[in-house]
C-alpha cells in the first residue's frame, strides 16, 4: 500500500506550510484553519435548482439547516432525501464547510439534501450534537410532505465525526422506534471513541504525518466529552452495542492511511455478520478527511461519485 500521488502532494504542501498542529490550536483558530483548508481543497460548488436556509426546533433551541433541491417539483413531487452531518470532530465544521459536498450530492445523486448545523463542543458537550442530529431526522420524516420527499427513502451520511453521527442516528432510530432510515453512508467514521481501543491503524498512522494524529483524537475527546466514561456510551461509541441487526443497509467508506481505518472496517464486518447488507470501500492510498479535499484529491472525487451513484440507483449497496 502506497500513498497516491495527489495525496502525497497534499501532505507535502501541508508539511511545507508548517504551523502548529490541530491539537495545539485554540478551538476558534482550529475552526478557522479547517474552514480555510476546506475552502482551498474542496470540490467546486455545483449548481442546484434551489437552496434554502431554515431554522427548525431542536431539543435545546433552534437548529440551522440548509436544504438543497435538485429540480423543481413535478407531478410526482416525492424525491429521496439525504441528511448530511458534517465532520470536524464534533468541534469544527459547519454548514459552510460542507456546502460544496452537499451541492455535489444533490446534483449528482438526484436527492434533496439537508445539511445540518448541529451544536458543537466544547460549548455544547456530548450528547448535545447527537440529539440535534436525531431531531433533524425526526423533523425531516415528519415534514416529508412539505419538503416533497418520500419518507420511506431517507438516507444519512457524514464524514469522520459526521460518520459517527450517521451511525448513531441510525441506531437511535432503531432503539426509539423512530423514523425509518433507508440507507446509511458513514465515511471514515469514528465508531469507537475510547482512546485505548487498540485498533492497529491508530498506532500505525497516528503519528501526525498523515493529517489526523493520535494527539488530535485525544484533543477532540477532551473537548467533546465531560468525562472519559462518556466515550463508553453507545451514543459516542456505537460499536459497543451488542446487536447491529435491523440497522439500515450501508455503504462504509474508509481511507487506508487513516488512524480510524480499522474501526470503520470493523463496523462493516459487524453489520455483515448481523445480516445487514453492506458495501465496504477502502480508498487505500489516501488519508482521513479526503472527501473534504475532493478538489485536489482524486480519491475524494471518486468517493463522492460512488456515493452519488448509490443514491441514484435506489439507496442500496453493491454487495
């Protein structure tokens, strides 16, 4: 396994730019740095039919969302929907950082996309963001008629922390007899937040030379959780739940040079063992966060095209 050329070039540019590591920055500066990086390396914003910013009720106040529509309503107005939970370690990122990804999937996946700005840590500790994300799922399903979507075809996706929230929201929908989730697409998700979980990829790729480091993961956990025991809650570490049967079919995406690679693969294997249809795709030559770098990384563009293809062809994995 070797780094692909575009990923190697991106990492070289990051190294030459220098500056403090993510975990060495105050939260406000880390947020600004990630937003700037996403703007420089993200995929170009695609044209869509309509974009609408709204605020919906949440468990502790309003939740901003952005709704993207691929085409005007027709005689049959019911389109599939995709709820997008942005990545950023539950601390960084927002609607804007993932706007271009939302637009791309709306246009090329032919779905209504709902981009979610859930509450972030450290201002709002776990499980605030989790409950916001689940509330949006309930709202989308409950307002399907107004939105012109099919409540039986709601998919969830997210990258990194957003991948975690995708899995957790799917799990909560099962546990709470909530809305039906037709498809889940977690990209390089953290599904086990315990710092000593022991996945080999964390040790092999967590030294800092491949973008995400073990120190960054520790920094995230310190900001996200009130106590270390929070990481043992299945709403933080869904892999700890005993039974994954009944979860929605999945497309699980990982990166080969990512400290989180092994746990993403483990989640896919657990789903398959539980009888859940699952497609697992590892982009072996690239790094954590590569969907956000799709403007400069071929793997990022390829992965977005894969997601869009699965959305277009009926919300199903190719198993």
